[in-house]
């Protein structure tokens, strides 16, 4: 029977698993390149050889007495999770039978120096009638190399042990038990797998030797004759022998020894945290959050940190959605590294910066998101992600943590890109709309001023002034671009920031109007006047220091988002992203499927807490709210369910929904807010930005014109600066070509060519018209550009 090939290929269509993680883990040492996630009392994904590469759907125990019952650990047992070591990503899972006749206690670690996930299991029989009758099986669903399709498996015997081997392409997985399996089988999910075998008659009737090319599952029966405590392990490698050898070697040492090494590795990462953490709950979650952020960094591509080891609503997703959140977003990664800086950690933020500098394209662009090797995944352009590395470089310079890394080239490339392609972003931070976004503009302006500070260090006064001129222009234009005075959401507050003023990033004449523009909200949100769609993105203007917390428009905008987006939850106040948001669970609890209803994001409570602190108020309420949002394993989710309970869907008021968890951004926001409270000032605030705009309210000296952003109107009394990327002569007139002048653009050290048209004396209603002669091509633009003076 052992040579039998499993029937039913290729099995049912593969799916991923729940994103609602209770815990994650990895050894801190770089020689162990496996990561694991936990939910519903079991192991879910095992990542290898990188933090963006899942290889399993889940691994759980199946329990039966062979006669009267069959229990699936995930669905049938009640679960409890504990953290026995506050300084390490160590979890104890206790799963109890529904009739409390037995319970299973497990601890999960990564072997500290190899590619093995180890699970210590202790079976406690509480009903003596089960003595000698209980049978335990390990069931694992491989999804090797990021897919549930085209996997193969076989039962093998190596080193005198029965093992289960699964493979696809370069990825090999070996499952074993230190007390050995008494029987093994492989099969196709939904047809010939071990779960279906046991569910039939509580007996293991099948012992299939091979299952080739499909959605497979492997199962082994634990040999309990050697006792009710045993260790299960999953070894990963580029060959079967490599994975098996590492696994067998991991079994040599007692679990207690491996556990001690695992914990000591994490304890050695503890730094002199500058935050006074007197409250035990806060201290616990800050320590855990720091470990979570550090665990999301890859161990081969050092510095690359993914957003989350989860796939939102993964149980409904096939391989077409396998990217999930285990991808690198520059914005999220800089949030993560900034939080680590807040913890006093400097090395991983520097690794992140150097990784970002290597991923940056020569023109200064940055992928919307990428694999950890820098390969772009989605193809969008988000200006805040291009700005983020510049801000990170500035922060590292401020704490003398750049070591020998010179960010000059990276900074110059980034700001050159921002100037040539901004201020309109093809996508804002929610990755859904193009236009003038307050949050994106906050990042762009901040990066420009940070770059000017770097220019000062190089004593390049010309570039420093040039960059500050651009930042001043963008800062002075914020209200024109992103503030409506005809808002209808709160009748007594018609003047407020909008979520985004729609505009195309493609070259052309631009005349932004937040009052009349129409926005198409993604995920089925429909069309709405932009003046009536709001989010909290404008709070970034205060956080970075571009606007004062008591700015009247900021204050009114806060009142509007509170009226529209705020929800009072059991843990404290929560906010949705924006009104009409469709990215979230449906009202009936169904998973997001391209449409839905956006729910409250815990990280937005953190952003609001930063605003409260900037306004001179105590943010403790918001810290406590985020602590309340953490689940039993301390994980912070992307979204929480913010309406009536749906027990049948496991949706409870204020508790995590099916979105990404843990979300690094949420943990980073929490850490940063705790640090900010400890110092009494927003940790993220860029002092040079704050002094220039919030305190001194610096106005712009020039108006700006680029091919990407051609204003139809400008304010009177200032010269018009034309910025292009190659040698040019500006042929211009202020009297409809009755007279005309030529001015050659001058190149600066950013490789930009600029010329100031001296039109500051033109009265309102005046007009300047010009065209461009491209010197290198000896070519004229085919049309005139016209700018009206307001």
C-alpha cells in the first residue's frame, strides 16, 4: 500500500488562510531564515527563504479516539495564547477540547541557527477514559514558493525516521516528529488528504506514498507510545537532503535548550530605550511592537522590511492575490524604521536607508511596492514614497547614525524627481486616487526642506535656496490646492481640507478647484464632489511641522473628520480612512471582495493622538485605545469591526476584522506616539520645517512652472520660475507677442535648468505667454504656454 499514488489530482482550488494573526515569530539571528505566523491556535504561513515568501497555508493537529469523535484543532478546539517571555516572540498556545476531555499545550519557535520551525507539544488527558485511546495527527498544507498549485509530496525515510517531503521548484519542505511518525500519507486537498480520511470514520485508512502536481496536504500520525510530549518540526531548504538534515539536527537538542537560545537572541536586541515605560501594559506592547517590527526585516536582503506577514482576507484569496502585504512599501518601511529610531535602535534604520538607496531608480523614482529584492510588484507612482527615504536620511543625520553612508546622490535624485513630477501624485497614501493630496504634499514639502538642510551641510547655498523656494511655493499653495470653502458635510464648517483634489499627473495646464472637482472613489465608493470627501491626511501637515495645530483651517478640518469619520469604540475613539471607503468587510461580515465598507484603522487613532499632543493636549486616551485594539497575542490590526456583533462571522464590535494583522504601520504609529508623549513633542516633527512654516509662516518668493505642473493662474507680485530637465531657452512675452524676450535656463547641481521670468510687476488680469526652445535638439515646442495673473 505504501507505493500508492494519491488520487484526485490536482485537488480543489487552493486558498490562503486567515490574516487575523495572533502571533508571529522568527529567530533573530540571520542564519535562521524561516518565519512563522499563528492564528486560531495553529501555525499558518511558514516563510522561507525570505520574509516575503510563504510556503505553507497552515499546519495543525487532528485528534480522534478512533471511534466516537474527530477534532480539527483550528475549528473545534477553544484557543488561548500567552507570551511567556515579554522580550521575545515566543508564544504558548493552549487548545482545549470542546468537552474539556483533553487539552494541547504548544510552544513555537524557529531553531536559532537553521531553517527549521519547531513546535513543542504536550498533550494533557483530562478524562482518564481517553488513556491509550487518543490518536494525534499532524496535517500540513504546503503552498511552496508562494503558491498552492503544482506542489508535489512523498513519504520518505531518512536517518531512520519517517518524514514527509514536499517540493516545488527550488523550495523543499520536510515535516517530521522527534518521536517519529507511526504512519504517513500524502494526498490532494478535498479528495485524498488526511483530513478527509479521518473525517470519514475517525480512522486513518489511507497511506498514499506520492501526490504529484497539485494542491496537496501531508499527514503523519504521532507515535504516542513514547509519551504525550513531543516536538514537531518543519525544515526548509533548497534540496530535500538539506531540509531533512537541518530538521534532524534540530531534534538533537532538547526543546528547552533551543527555546533558551531563541529567547536569549531576542533579549540581546534590547536597546537602551529612551522612553520611560512605567505603565506595564504600555511597556509590554512597546517591547512586543519593537520585536514585531524587527522581525519583518529580511535576513538576506538586509534592510528590506515588509508591511505585514499576512494576506488580508486570505481565506478567500487564491494565488492571484498571493502578494498580500508581505511586500515592501517605502512609506510603511520608513514608518517602521522611524519607530525603531524612537526606541533608540539605529542600525536597522540605516540598513533600511541603504536598501532604499539601492532600489531607487536613476531618475529618483521608487516602486509603489516591491519584493524584498527590489523587484517592483505593483506599478503605481506615489510621491510620498519617493520623499520618504530623504526624510529617513535626515532623521539619521540628526542622531549621527549615518556612519559612512553618504545620502547625497539618493537625496538629489529623489528631490529632482519630486520637482519634475510633482506636486500632483499619481496615487496618494491610500493608493487609490491621483491629485493633490495633503498627506502626500506634507511628505514632499518635508523632503524638500530636509534636502535643503543637507545642502547647507555641503555649503551649497544655491541649491539650498532653490529647494527652499520650491518648498515655500508648495507650502503657500496648500490651501489653494486642497481646501474647500464650500464643504457640505458639516454646514457650519464649510472650509476644510479635502481628502484629495483630483488632478492628472500627466503634463498639461492645471487649475485645481477643490470646490467643483468630482472624485471617483475606489472599491465601489461611487462618484462624489471632492469637497465632500474627507480623511485625516491633513494631520500630517501638523505632524511634520508645516502647519500649526491651532491653524483655523486645521481646527475646522478636525471637527469635520470627527463628525464624519469618528466612531466611539469600547477601547476608545477610532476613525475610518475616509467617507464612502469601500475597502473593508461588508456589513453582513463577508470578506472584502473588491467592494465593501471601510472600517476604523487603529493607526488613525495614533495619528489623531499626535495631533492632540501637538495641540498641547494629553494623548494618553489614544495610546490606551490602541492598546485596547491589540488582540490576545498583542497584534495590532489594519482595521477593526466598528458596528454590531456578528458572532457567526467572528466579527465583534471593536475587535479585529479580516484585514491585515499584524500591520507594521500600526505598531510603528503606536511606538512613535508613546515616544512623543514621553518627550512632550511630536517625535516625527522636522524642526527646520516647523520653524520655517508653523512658527515663522514663511511665504513664497517665486511661483513655479514645470512641464508636469503648468498652472493656469498664479498670484500677482512674484516672478515665475520655469524648471525643466534639459538645456532650454524661454521665449516669452507679456503683451501677446507685440514684444518678446529670450532667457536661457541655467543648470544647477541637481541637473535642473531654471529661469525666472521677471513678471512681478504685472498687474492682476495680466498674462504671460511663452514657449520653449530645446537647445540640444534644436527644437521648438509646438504651442505656447499661457499663465494668467490673479
